[in-house]
C-alpha cells in the first residue's frame, strides 16, 4: 500500500540532519483490560438495544492492527423509521413537556458519567479509530464531557440567548457524524439539540461507532427518557434514510463537502432545517516576525494532530519568503521526532490512519503531488507491518493550482507555499472554495487583527492552532458549510424563534 | 399642451444605468392592461456583470465603519422621503391605490431608518466573548456572508425589495436583486436613489426581467454566497434550493404571510441581518 514510500531516505539532507530521529522510547502501553467492548452492538432505539430489522451486522476493526473489535448492526430504512417514531413519541409525550431545568439535569448527568468512564471511552476510541491515546485521553473525551456540561446549563436559560423572541425546539433532529472525533462529534451534536428540547436520531460513522454505543449505555444509565436519543449504525444508506425521512425536522451533518452538497440538494423543497460542517483546506500563515519555534510547533500540531484527519487542519502552510529555508529545515527535523505507531502507546504522536479507504485516498493525492512536480519530504520513521499507516509528509514547491494545494487530503500531509506581502498572503489564503479555519503567526498585534478580519473563515487561530472549547463557536464560511457548533451560537440551529 | 418626456427604464449595475446587453425588453402593463413601459428583460450576462460588480464592491463596503454604513442607510431614508411623491406616483401607475402607495413609501422610508440604526448595534447583540477553559482570549464577531442574491416579491414591489435589501447591506453584504417582474418601475427608480445616496457603485445592483429566466441563473452562480428566495414563486423554490447546493449557498426565505410587510414588529428585525452573517471566532493566547 505505502510501497512507494517505503524507501528509507535517511541519506537525504533533511533526514540526515535530524539526529533526534535516533532517540528511543520504551513502550508505555495503555491498559485495555478494564475496557468492555461488546462482541456485538445492536441499535439503540426507544431506550433499548434492539436487533436490526435487516438482521445484518458489519465488522468494525482496529485500524492499527486490522483486528476485528466488534460487530455493529446495519440499520436499514425500517430501523431508521422505528428510531424516528420513537424520537417523535418521546418529543411529543415527554421531552418537550419536561421542565427545562429537569432537562438540564439529565444532560448534566450524561456529562458526569462520561467523566466517570472517561478512561475506558478513551481506550475504546483509540482502538476503534486509530488516534493516539494521549489525544483521546486529553482532548476527545474531556471535551465531549465538557460539551454536555456546557449545554446542560443552557437548557433553562434559552430565553437569554435570543432576545425579544419566544424560543421553542425544532422537533426531531437527525444527526450524522464523521469518524475523526467519534464521541466528541456525538457530543457536539447531541448536547445542544437536547438542551434546546429536541429529540435525536444519531448516526455515527461506520468505521467508528463503538463509543457512540458506549454513550448509549451511559444514556441508559442516566435514565434519560426512552426515545430522546436513538442511535442507528450503518453506512451511507442508513444516513440517506435518515436525511430523507419525512418526519425529521432538522438535519445536522458533519463530513465531506461532497456529501454535504448532496444532503442540501435532497432537502430542497422540504421544511427541514439544515446545518452543515464540511471540509476545509485551511491556510496557516507564518510571518517573518513570528516566534519561529512556537510557529513550528503550531504547524506540526496543525497538520499532524489526529493524523491530519481534521476538517480544520492547517494543510496549506504559507511562509513569508524570507523564512522559507529555516522553517522548512526545522520542519524536517521536527517530523523526524514525531513518534508514529501503536496508538495505545502513551508516547505516540501520530497513530493509525482510520481506514484502508482513507489511506488509499491519501496515497492517491500524495502521488498526484509528486506527479505535479512538488518536492516531497517524509519522515523516515518505521511503521508497523499491520494496520494502516502514513508517515508525516510535507511538500515544498507546491503550485497553487495543484491538487495538493486545492483538495482536502484529510491525512498527515502538508503543502508548503510562500508569500511576500500580507496582501498576497490574504489573496492566496482565501483562494479556495473552503472557509473553515485559518492560522496566523506574527508578533504584531495590529497585523493579527487585520489578518483575522480579512481571512474568510469561521475560526481564526492566532499564534495557536487546533484549539477547541464548548464555549467557542465553530463552523465554516463558503463551501465549508453553515451554522455553528459550540457557544451560544450553537443553539441557533436547534430552536425555532417566534 | 406640452409633450411629456418619458423615462427609459434600464438596469442598475455597478452604479450605472445600462440597457440590458441582450437588447431585449418586456412590456410592463398597468391595471387596465395599458402599456406603462418597456422594461429591460435582463440576461444571464447582465446578472454576471452585476455579480462581478458586487464582488468588486464587497471589500470596500464591508470594510467601511459601521457608523458610516449607518449614515448611508439613513441618507437613503432622507432621499426616499424627498422623492416620496415620485415613488408614490410610480406605484399608483403600477396599480396601487393612492393610500396604499403612500403607506408603502412611508413604510420603506422608515425601514431604512430602522436598519440604519442597527448598523453599529447588531454586532454587539450577536457577537460574544467566549469564556474558554484555557489561557486564550476568544471572541466571536458577525461578518457579512458576501454577495447576496435577492429575489424581490411581486408585491409590494418596492417595500418588499427594500425590506430584503436593507438587512443585507447594513451588515456589509453586497446585493444583486431581481426586481418584481410585474411591477418593476418604482424598483428601477430606487436605483437612482442608491446612485445619489453615497451607496458605492456595485453595492446594490438591480436587474429587471423574467424571473423564470433570471432566478435559476442567480441560484446557480458560483460567486453568489446566499440567496433570498422571498420573491420566488412557491412552485420554483425547491429547484432554487437544489441549485443553491452547488456552492453551499445560504438560502434565506421571509414569509410575510398574514403579518404583512408594513407590520414593523415582525417584518423587520435584527434576525433578518443575522441571516446574512457568518460568525467568525478568533483565538489568541494570553501570556506575558
């Protein structure tokens, strides 16, 4: 699969200059014996785990070992219908009638249970998705709990969020989430929807459904009224059945721009509300006066965090010409020190690629980069024999029109471009149909604010990158989607104002 | 007996009044079927020119201070007031009763005043400083979506148009509007008012013509960021929504319904501004 890249280029100047690649780390493996992954997961509908109407289950694997972890039910249109009916019943009979302060307490309970069970959730997340344990332990799971905690508090305060309006819930929300931050995305979707008084049918991504079903167990344990949250597993067909179900009032989707457009099209002519959080090709812009070592850490974190499976990844690096050489040199050294391998090892910086399909897509785009004449640099680290792996990679000499500068790769691959003036940086950075996020590195305060104003993107990280918080709205401009998740603004998609 | 001078009704693109490049026209008829004017039957090329002009004007208009935009909207109210008789006359020629025409012009003049006042306030209502769990300063500000396509309702042809343009431009957006097909005359005169009220060229562009032709082109244009379907016929809305997905356009629809366009409590609100805003969140570390 990665045969093209297997060539050890330790003698290339970049790799050779990096003495740090020789460092050795003793393995520090996270224990897995305390984690209960069921051999089979059914659908979570009406507060119960039920067999799918299809009577079909599909295997879900550990992408780091290719071993089967469990099997997930494949929900067909009848299962989706059953879930929507339960959600509707729970909405009309229970959830919308419940005093908002009681609704809040259920959501607080869920937050607390996630905290209690955080270690097991982190391990399961890492095993099923391939992300390093230190990320699922320190980022995904704590943020998921924090999201529930944040929105729980909003449930009985909605009238303060929308001045001069009566606030009511939308009804039944159909939510479809991606595989890059499985539990965290479930939290981003569920927490504001529930707080605003909606009931939900959630469809997790087919490669990473385990933690959603563990969340279902938590929801059961929290005594959330049956039907308020329903979870249906499956692939695209399951998602399509949910999107097209006539009794769903709102669709929230996070995923690729392609699928997002398809969903927007299929909702045409319906009364369903829609929010989309789609792809990105974020510029990360470094000025010559930036604190270079911090910027290099920001660049690395911006693109290699979560194997680059991040819609807001800083995948286009714009360096001011005068610092091209030193920054590229530091990048070469730094990616040589990234520890790639077993995601359960607490030392690991870059884990496994989420699936074989994604690995093939990354490889295809990387090949196109080389073919289109860009110069490739890859970490020379060794990777395990089994599982899906891609070495941290960056390209220099990238033409602005090339595919690796235009298309979302969704992997640990960075394109390095240059600029001379701030105006040129803005022009180039904005020259994409996407507009999800952007990074700016400079010591000059007024320039940060000007750049923040001029970059057409929903999240601007200045002298930092890839920071997330439940209180901080997140979402895109242009073809990166519409609607916000997080903060007060994240409530708007789940309410009707009158 | 003096022969009156008739007005040629043209398009309003980039601060100028060109005829449609297509050379086509359509007859605008009065209530009794009499010919009122030959209006431009705008073409796809006219729309493209308008979108291009709007895009060019976006940076300047969105970069103006909120105070300045507020002053310009207020100036629009002043000029509408002083030219009220002309607008009323045109609405009457198009079939409104004198009382309705006067009420419509008064309401749209007040609507400019209402939105003028919002220019430097809605960012405080919709923006926020966000208490994130870490040493970061984090804030959210509304920013204009960009080029907004507005399809004006057939009636009220002028108040409907103003009610949809005002919340878009007060928020820094630029507009390409398709005027009421059956009653475009007063709308085209409104172009003269934009032209003489310090609204920079390209910020508002007005295209008259057949909606069945123009609306699908507007919905499909890849450099239009949002489309307001308020004036799209019910049967055509699904098609517009579908086309809009091609570049993930924001689709906004205002249903005046029973409320009525001159009901100030519901047909004007800061939430209409919010519909054409994107929320931008900025993070910066806090440290010594």
